[in-house]
């Protein structure tokens, strides 16, 4: 007999103080919020940097709305003594504080890990940085682009005869956010057994190292730095693996096993290629990579990309049409699964936002609440939660503390 669905979200009751900014920190706390945590987004009175990209008169952009759903927002000036006192009061009641400032920023303000750990020994303090809070590169300025450069990602991205290129999405920021989420949940699990909070950190450079496994394999095999391979496999050790021109666009095809190759030549109507000595095994195809790609392109360029996908799918060959961002935003599959949903945002109107890729079956999905305006919940947090009066709140605002 199946268990009854739970009505309790897994992180309900957890209070998170969210100093996240731009993408990395806010993505980690978005995952927490969607899992039921009470995430309190804490911003300076002028708002976090991502808000500054908003149109005149607005405080939100689509990325901001995507990353800050289901959060409550307060403003707080940590350069003001009373602002720091308010943080101490919140830290006494919180389970997690997360920030992705430059290393040492919170320490310089007098509100770093050591101070807050004294105030609340059970607090998990999570920090996301570019290169870590120790080591010779600690203070290097870090953005997604610069980490892509320093981590090696750019060196293997782009056309073989072109310059290094970044990955199109803000890959490193989100990898950092995912690992921050994992670090916090791991520390919370440890706290259940030890009773103690701890400092946890994630360096963006370190989160992407393992993603270059194929490039490291090429270096290990050849002793040479891996070249840029365009859309081919980074280690140049597998083919077909490419993006192939179609009659109306492109399709990505990745042959992993010899069975896939047998199926592909059947789909292409070229079964004789399976016995061609140039293509018989993966090693043969790698030795004749250009000829392999030419044979596949001879087939794909005669068909629309969706027909290539349909035939490859029917023959069990890994393949996907290259879709545009709007096509993905309106993907029926992700909408049906509830990963994407349309909401009415008070500033942006009707928009599409993601929910969470973390699925715990038998647990309900948290209803989406639009991203808040700066300080939207000052009265709730400082008044209802911390117990300050309306007069005290007014004085704090006039004094520049919130």
C-alpha cells in the first residue's frame, strides 16, 4: 500500500538569511525556498546589484524574478551599528546565513563567521566565492566570465581555428549555486548529529573542475593541451559527436555505443557504412573523423531538424534538435512536468519562471510567490518576528539603518 503524500515541505521551519547577489547565492537559496525554507532576502537599502539592471521605475528583471521567488525581503545597512545589531538578532533565530561576497567582506563589517558563531553556535554560515577563502588566489576578482577563463573552460570552447570562447550561459555561477545548496544541506545533516553549526564554503573554480574530465583525458593520453574542438567531443575520442546541419537548422547527435552507430546508419539508409573499414569501430571513426561527420551531414542536411530528431529517436540514437531560448521557454514537456510555469508578476506582467528541478515524490510543490520588492517585508520581519514597534521601524529607516 502506497504511503500517504506528505503535506509538509522538507525544509519547512528552516530560517535562511540570504545575502546572495546576482546568480550564485540566489540560486542556492531559491532551491531552499522551493523546498519550504523561510528565506529572508537581505539587501542594502538601494537593493542588490541584479536589481540595478531593471528598467527605470522597476526593481525586477526576469532573471531576478526567476531567482527570488518565494522569498521575503528586507533592507539592512550593515555599515550602520544598528543595522549590525538587527543582523545579530536575526542570526540568533536563524539556521543558515548564506552570502557570496568577496572573501573577507563580512569580516570587515564585523559580522563574519566567528562573530555570528559566538552568537549562535548552531548557525550554518555558507560563503560562495570565486577561488575560495584561502590560498594565493583568494583575492582575485571573480565573475562567471573570469572563472571560465581561469578554470580552463574557455581554452577548450570555440572553433578549432578560432579564439577561446565562454560558454553561452552563466555556467559557473549556477554550478557554484548548486554546490552551495549541497554544502548547506550537508552541514545541516551534520548539525543534526553534532548539534554544532559550521562554516562551509564553495569556490566556483573548484565546482567546474570535474566538468573538464574529457579535456584532462586528452592531455593524459597525448601529453598535449587539449585543442578547441568546436562541437566535437572535447577529448576527440568519440564520434559521431557533433552538431549537424539540417535543412532548417541543426541537430546534435552523440553516438556512444557501437549499437548506436548501427542504428544510426540504419536511420540514414546507409547500412553498408557499418561494414566500411573507416567506420567499423569507434577507433576507426575517430581516425576518420572528418569523413564520419561528412557522411552524417550528407543525411541530415536533406531533412528538417525535427525529422532528423524523429528518425533518430525511432532508431534509438541520442539526438536533439538545437532549440532557441524561446522554444525552450515554451517547452510543453517542462510545462507539463511543472518545471516551468506562467505567473503574473506585479512589475513584469505575465512571465515564465522555473520552479525547482529537485523532485521529492509524495511531497507537494510549494506554490509560487513572485519575487519581492526591496524591503517589502520589513514590517513582517523586524516588527512581527523581532518585535520592533512601528515607531522603531520608522526611526531605523530615517536613521539609514534599514
